[in-house]
C-alpha cells in the first residue's frame, strides 16, 4: 500500500481529526474524474460551439477576438497552462490575465475597438475579485463575451449571470468541487475542460490523449506518492520548482500548493528554467529541494539539463528531482531522482499540466503532515482560507 492509499484507508474519524477527510481523496480521484469532465464537454459541445461562433471565434484569423483566460491564484495558473495550446489551435491571440489585475487596471488591458472573449475559471464562483471584475466588464463593456467554467453550480458567478446573452456558464461535476482548502481536483479538471475547448473542432483527437492521461495518471499517482512521502521526511526547508512553457504554470502551481498546505512553513518559489539564472538562483542552498518539470521537446530540454548540470556542479541544493516524459543517460547523470511518465506514446507538454501537477500536490500534502498541520485546513492563523474573504471592492 503506497502512502496515499494508506491515508485513504484510515478510519473516517481519524481522517476528520487529522484534517485528512478531503485533500488526499481529492488528489487521488483526479484521473478517474477526467473522463466525466470530457463527457460533460461532449454533451454541451454544440452549445459551446454556437456561443464561440457568436463571439467571433470562427471569423477570419485577423478579426477573431483576443481571448483572456481569467482567474486568481490557482485559477490563474489554469489559464497559464492553457494559453499556448489555445493560441495554437484557435489561431488567435490568447493571454492569461489574473482577475486581480483586471479589477485594478481593467482599462489598461483593453484596446478600444478590439473584440474580446473572456474565459473565466473558478472553483467556488464566489471570489470577490472575480465577481466584481465580471460585473464591471458586463456593465462597462457589454460587447465582451464571457465563458465561465466553474466547479460550483450555485456559485454567484454563474447565478448572477444566468440569462445574460453574452455569457455562457458551464458548471463542472460537483465531485470536482474540492472541499479542502487547496485546489487540486478542481485545477486538473478545469485544465481538462480547457483542453477540450482547444480541441472543440476535433474532440476525438483529444479523446485518445485523454485515455493516455487517465492511464498514466493512475500509475504516476502511486510513484509520486512514494517519492513525495519520502522527500517530506528529508531536511528540506524550502523548494524551488522550474518548468518551461505550460510546465512553468505547473511549477508555479506546485510552489503555491507547498506554500498553502504548509502554511508557509516550507518556503517555495518557481521560475522558468532559463529565468532562474537571472537572480532567483541566489535563493538556492543546501536546504533546498529542486524540482524540474522537464519538457519533452529536445530543443527546450537541452537548456533544462544544462541548468541541472550547473546546479549539481556548484552543489547549490540538497537534492534534484526531475519529472519527465522519459528518462535518458544525460538526465540520469544530472539528477538525484527521476519520475518518468508511463505512457504508450509521448505526451506533448501542452497536455501534461494535470499530470505533472499531482507531484506538487502530493508534496504539499506530505509536507503539511510533516509540520503536523491539517491539510484540509492548514492555516491555523486564518491567514488564508478556502475562498478569499474580506476583500473590499472599491468603485
């Protein structure tokens, strides 16, 4: 029985007392929930396609709307995971923009006379900033179309926009509305839905990729649970995550999971593989766990392996861990631990975020337990909460 399975097998009373009632199960359920999200997309595909057509998404390439992927925190990292895939398959400008930035600087982001489509991601649909910026956009820019992906069918973002002709709300299955503080299952399923959107013209192409993700996800969970439980017993006081392209978003989300679930007791940072040398490398030391999400693209991977080699040569960190599509002699020579995906054929980086992020989620879970915190509610001071509270919206 791997360490995650052990937590799932605990008596319910013990899970509740230790704050393990939700988070371990929500991490573990992910691969089995992804097909349900795909089925939901298939059921609503025609409706979504009509909405996107009305938004101008099928016009000539030079007249298509600019797409904003909107969210805060983890929901922002969903957009960052998807931006390159959507840009390539939709052949239009796609930008991940935090809802927090749009709330304070809305007019700075909008070019007069340009067309926009906003795709908003939210677990609860109750974030004060997300609701406020959506309301403001509807009032001041009624020509913007909004597609809202939310894990809570009763969330305000969906309820208060119901009936608006320029808004289409899509609630995901209730099972993926995480009850724990940290977003895990919500993150991966909204990423899955975004990948479905990218492949709306050819969903069968994504179906084969999804089958690989589900199969690989189950075996990766077991491998990652063993690895992260062992790492949590190590002497690490901080961690650094790096990734390139869509995997940079995975690095950011993994760092956030470790910070959230340890209530900041384990410090975490993230960067791109090339960006780390430009200052942030100064934070690495003998108490640092270094995690690299290696690209499957050989041209990109060369830069990442070069970074691993430099860090090892300079002895900057305690341990280097690599999550990758497949191993190689060069990778093995420059890392202390490798977690390679078990897939029948290589997965493009664009489809790896929901797979790779489970390593970061599990690292957060087991480090949280190391600090004797309750993963379902790891912030005893109340510094953070499941839904951001007490944000006064200014006009």
